[in-house]
C-alpha cells in the first residue's frame, strides 16, 4: 500500500522526536474470536465456547496517531485534555495505562501485531516498505483462528466500506483497506464465511445513531464475543483531504482531536449502556495504534499512547505505570479465554488483568450425553456435572422437570453437590414410548443455571441382527488389495449364528472373507478385494440366520492413471532448451500423487521436470531438455505410484546454431579519476553467423560513465572502442552486451580509478575563546593527498567584521605526500563580544578548500567562570555574566562530572571509557589510568585540604589522584559508586550506589559498607558544610539524613512524586539550605527541618548544582541552565541544545 509522508509536527510537538513515513490508522476492535489452523485446515468450531475469566465480550477502540500527552495534556492522572474532554473523563472514571507503547512507529503492522502477535517479515524502522504486505498475503496463525477453534464468535465493523458484508480490498477514502487488519490474512480473504463477518459499520438508515450496525448487535441477545470497529479517516484523528464535513483535513490539528473526541462521545455511551454491557460481563478498551514518540511518564522517547479500559468489570479511577504494548492486548485476550499463544511475543507479554475487578464465584452445569434413547420397560441414564468457576465452593442443589410432564421418571443421585464441583448420575425409566425433554436446574443461593437433554423412549423389539461395513467405499490402485470390516451386531437379545456370503457385480473383482460364520450374534470378518482393470465395482455381503437375512455392500473404486507427452518430438539448437508438456490423467477417479522421473539415452542431453510430482492424480509437468552437441536423443519420463508405473518419451533433434561472441582487450584498465580509459570490444562470428550485433553498456555505479565508438557491428564481426571515465577513486565494472535477435553475449572490463592529486586542509583547534583585547591562535595544516606537489596559498576572512586575522606563512610548498602548517592569529582588539566565523581558504590552481574556525570573544570583565561538561563530550565555560562558551571537544563519549581543586589551580573532569581529564585554565590534558575502557567514572570529590581527589565508578572502581599519581583503592565491593562527599574535617567520605548501597571511606584508605535503611537506588550525597549531617537521596522518594552514626528517613509523601529520581544534592556555603535536583525539572529545598518542592520550570532531567556568590546554578539535559536566588528559579539561556551533566565554579 502507499505510504503517507508525515507532515512536520507543529509547536504542539516541541521537544518530541519526529517520526518516519507511515500509514496511520485508528480502529475500534470488539474482540471475541477462536480458531486453530492445523496443517493448513480450519478446525470446526466447538459447540460451547469457553467462559471468560474476566469478561465474555470485549470492545477495543484503537484511535490514530496521538500520544497519551496529546490526549491528557501530560501524564495522567489527572487526564485533562482541552480538546478531548470526553476521552479525559473516561480515563479518570475508569482505568488508564500510563506506559502503553506501540510496536513500531508506522501504523499497519501495529494491527498485525495484535492479530498475529508478530510484525511482517523484515519489517523495521529502517525498512518500512516490508511493513505493508498486500491484502490476503499473510499466512500466519491469527486470533480469528484461535477464536473459531473453541466456538467464540467474532465480527469486524468497517466505516464506509463499499459492501454491506464482505472483504473490501480497495481504498476509497475515507475508507482504506490498510486500516482493515482482517483482509491482510489469506485464510480470511479466501473464506466467504469469514469475509461475511466483516460488515459495514455505518449503513444507511441508522437514524442518527453512530455506527448502528455495532450498536444494534450489542443490544441483541447474540452479540459476538469479539467485535472490531475501524472508524473512517475523518473520525479516527488521522485526517484526510476528503474530510471537509467535519474539518479534519490536517494532520495533528486541534480540529481532528475535537472531531475524534466528539465521535467517541456519540458512540461510547451507546456501547456502555447497551444490553450486552448492562446484562453480561463486558469490557471496552480504547487505544491508539501509535503516538508521537514521547512518554510523559519518564520524559523518554518511548511511544506511549492513550490506552483506557472501561465497563462494569473495570476498576474505578485506576492507573498503572507498568510497561505494556500491543502484544499485552493479545495476551489479555488469550489469558481471558485460555487460548494458546501465537508466538513468543504474546507468550512473553504481560496481560493487563490488573485493570479488572476480581470475578465473582460461580459454577457451570452440563449434562452428557445430550441425547438418550432406550426401550420402554428398560432404563436410560445421563450424567449431570457441576464445575466451579472463580473459586466457587458452595453446594449446588439439583432438580429436574420433563416435557411432557408425565410418562418419564428421572432420579438423580446425589441430589446436591457440595464443594463447588462434582457429578450426579441420573436414571431414566418409562413405560410410555414417546419423545421427551429433561431440564436439569442447579441452584446455590442466588445462583441458578439450567441445561437440558433429549430422551427418546422406543417400543421393545424381537431378536434380530444388523450387518454393516466400514468403510463402505474403498479406493485402491489397479491390482492392489483393499479391505473393509464386516460387523454383525445383535438386536433385542439376538444370540444366533450368522453365515456370511460375498457376491460381486463383475468377475473383474475378486473377494475373500476372513471368516464366513459369526457365532453368538456379534463379531467381525475382514473382506479383502482386488480389481483390474480400473473401474467401479460392488461387493455385496449377505448374512443369514434361519429366516433372518440382511445385506450390506462395499463399493470398490479401482483407479489408475495415464501419462502422455505433447509434443513427442522437438527440434532445437545446441544449448537451447526444448520443452514438452507431460500430462497425468486420472482413470476412474484416481486421486493419488504420481511421482515423475526423467532419464535420457545420452549424457549429452540434460533434462529437468517442473514439478516432479503431480498431486491428486491429475495435472501437468514441464519437461525442459538441453543438448550439449548435435544429435538425436530420447528423454523417457516415468510416472509411478505404489505398484503403478507408466512411461512416455520425447525425441530431441539437436542441431548447431549460428551465434557470436563478444570479448574485450584489455579486460582491466587503470586510469585517474576524470581521465578516460579505453578497451577494444571485439565481436566474432560462430557457426557461420553473419547478422548485425547491437552493443550496449551497463555499469555497477553512476560514478563510471562510458561510451562506445560504434554501437552496431554488421556482417557478424568487427570492433568498437569502449571509453569510460570514473568521477571518484574506486573499482568499477563496465559490462558490454551484444544482442542479435534472441542471441546475446557479453564481456566485462574492470576499471581501477585512482584519485587525482589534491591536498587536505585542517585546523586545530577549530574554535577559540578569547577575552576582549587579547588574541588566540589556531594551527592551519595543509596535507598532500595522492602525491600532490605545489604551492598552496592561504587566506582568511571574518564574518561578521570585528576581530582581525593574520597567517604566517601565507603560502606553503608541499612535496609529494608531505604536509605543512601556518599559524592563524586572531586578535580581538576593540571587537564586541560575541561569536565570529573565520573562513580559512587554501588554493592552488583550480583546487580550493575551506575550513571554518569559530571565535568567541567574551568580556574582559567576566574573569570568574564555571566549567560545564556534557553528554556529548563537550567542555564549556559559563561566565559570571551568564555567557556560555564552548571551549573544547576532547572526547565523543559522555562526560559525567567536573570538580575544581579547592585552591582553583586546576579542575578534574571524569566520564565514560575511564576518561580522566585535567584542565589548568588554558588547556586540557588526558590523564592515563590503569582502568579498562569499559569502566565508567561516575563521581568525584576533593578532600577539603585539596591533597587528592577521590574518584568512583562502575564495577567497584575507586582511586585517588593527587595531581601527579593515580592510586587505585583496593575494596571488596563491585558497586557503582554514583556520588561521593567528604565531611568538612576530611576524615571520612560517604559513597552511595544502586540498591541502597552506602559506604564509608576513611582517610587512612579503609572502606566499609554501612547498614542501609533502604533498597532503593541511591544517586546523590552531600555533607553539610557545618559537618552536622549529610543528605542522601535517589529513587522511590528516598531521602536520608545521616548524623555520622544513624540514619533518619525524611517524609517525602505529598512533596514530590516517588517516580522521580533525585540526582544531585548541594548545600549553600553556609549550610543553611540544600538544593536537591532530578527528573522532570525537580528542584527541592531543605533547610534542616522542612523539605519543599519548587514549581518546575522545565521537563528536562537536572544533573548538577554549583554555588557562586549566593546563587546556585543548575544544569541538565536539552541545554537547560537554571539559576536559583532568593527562593526563585529562573532560566539562563545557554544557546546550546547540549545534554549538560556537570558544573563547577572555579574557586576565587
């Protein structure tokens, strides 16, 4: 199907990931299905469908292309969408999943994911073309197969399909077949009965009732267990240019949100108030196929969509943050009706049963057999069985009634069944032959169930016998023996001996009986017959005993086949295939598989058959043979089945044919890029060929362009010059193809294209940060490429004007594969502060290359600064005037933290891949450590006297660095040391880790684990500068206060959500206030007695805090920098969209 390109997401999608091309869809699915495919066949539906564990009818409504945040205006509860008030009220009244995701960000495969618990083969975000198979092409087992196998009923409802009932495979908007998940499956589109269960949802005559076909079924006594409703493009929030009636013509518009909400408001109340929902156990599920690639619960790129359960069995005002996806819906259906899984996807999915109320205890009542027949004066019986449901353990009292009310007596023992389950044997007696109905009723308190059986009381009869055959019709090949079992059974106490005799309707059928006499009135004898030639025969077996005589017959179908070839002879040229059709024709309904094999009278003739077997005794195979040299040959095709074998033959007359060959000289050419290389193409005749040969060229790359001096060679021989030019250095292939009528020959020429001489241009560094009145330098390097030699002239220009530049030298002479450099000097002079671009251009003849050096000029008065490090490996300076300047990009891996030595002489930066970097105010130096590059350095803290920094990381990594030496700290723990803080006296440091790990490091080098009051992950720790206590925090709402000997857990309930993680703690210099920051813009204050939360000013995760002159600076993801002063937060524009991870102000 055609993919629709998504338009740019508007301001409503700010800070959310964009999505690739996809078809978006919405659908309402009312689910009730069950069938199983075995060996490609549909099993018959079970008479009595299973009772659901939670519901017996399920309505699932799947809408289009909106995330949970779009509907609920953030993460519920409370769901409060301004354009979707009705959908918001449903979520608040019933149950909503906060973290329910799509399977893939393109619509159609999300349908298949529910119906078959898998995505189409090769379907992925990078190969969306494979996500849209043609209608009727999917062959996997699906939920419809599961439903019909156990007797569950289903129906699909499609708005605006073109037919009242059936499989509509077209697209006529606002209907599109890509939104009809059923018609993708072969075992549905090829089955008329199944197609007729897909109906038009909104036929004419609804009288203002939305989708009346669905609503009418829900108000009947025969509503299917599973109903799937697909709205049209105007109602499903998708939009289409045809939707002019309601204005939903633009993707992601508020109009489409309101139209979809109004559509559900007109439909859902009729569903919830229907007979099915008010008198049975029924549930409604509303969900979107896909969202916008954003999850407000955790501010992640998970594709969280609106997913709401509603109905009488659903818990009220319920929400869950558990991770679900569309496979969870499939799993919920299977768990409810005890259906087997389709794939490992649904087998491993989590069912959504937490949304349902606990089912009430109940029982079921069945009677077997359903029909009883006995003679007047004798007795009959049946079993009444009580089965417990939902832990039912009560006593069920049984009672019976008959219709007509007289003539039949019923007695059940026992008359009551205790413990919730068991069975009773019911005895039937009657002296009045007639047909009766027995109704059995089971009651337990207010519970009552009934079932019934049919009873036939017949007249008593005199002794007799019956004779029967099994099977009554036998099929066998000519000459093969086939058998049937002859059974004699007594009637009314018959005990005599029965003599058996066999007669046939033809002497061509010979039969024998294993036993010709059956004593005692009952027994069996085996009838064995074989016939020839093919035909239909009848064997009659007559049993006699005194005056009694009865007969039975067996029909013998003796089958054969015929084999023929057309044509029986073929004339072909050498190495040219000749074909003949081999036909298998059945004789007398022969329907077995015939195996074909071919043999030849010479190894010079090779043949293949396609296919090599003919199923069902009728069909054809194609014989294709090729002769390798001239001559007359014979191919013999033999067909066989068991004892049958027949052959036919085809004669091949093989002669030599005129032809030609194409060759190249040379076959390999070497040339520089942009320079043509040539090869001679030679056409030579064979076997007297004199025709005209047309030459053409193909290449393996658009980077190689080719031409031929002559494209026509007359008289069967001649030559043409191939000329090819490569645009870039690489190995290419040119293929020259010669054709003349059906004849074809080709040759290949390999072109090795080498690069042209050139030079490379680079700058180090590519960005400079200088103060007003000062200067900075960058080294410009010119490198010879591909043996380039010559003089290169270098020039520089500045945009916008401001700083001045000079280059020394301004020309560089390069030798082959050599290099040279020039110094670019940038002087700020009286230039204004800001960012400038220096364009350095190097030229030599027609060659020219440029590179940009970014220069940032800052105020000379802004000498105080903080270092900021980022997720992308950048290092920045933040000046006191709140100007942020990027100064370096030392690594491409994540930098985690930065800390200044207390005297301000240098700072240490740590990060992933065991990175340790030293910054002395002007340059960055990487410090080698003995740790593996797989180790992540996570935390750093200087001793108060600045004697060394203690650095912690993953897997128990811990070491000291004193400015010159890295000293590993031996410790027995494998913890991830996520934060470190020294007490003011420098005698001990606290370290915190995952799973509640708290460790004490002594200044003497000893480390010990403390007994932690929590098992939640811990991420932050800080000692109060006055030394009275330390604060520790992490996930699950955990904040601890430690006084050096014991822990106190702070009460965080009602202050902030326990789903948010506190990631950093920092006290102001006096210790009177601590800031705690973390997920979703969380900022907490603690003054030693009370904990408060400030209003969030961003949704980004906040990672680090540093104080300067009474103001705290907070950094986080998405380029966020906040300042805290006087009890208020404000945003500091950074000018970058970087993921900031650490900040530290340089000590004065």
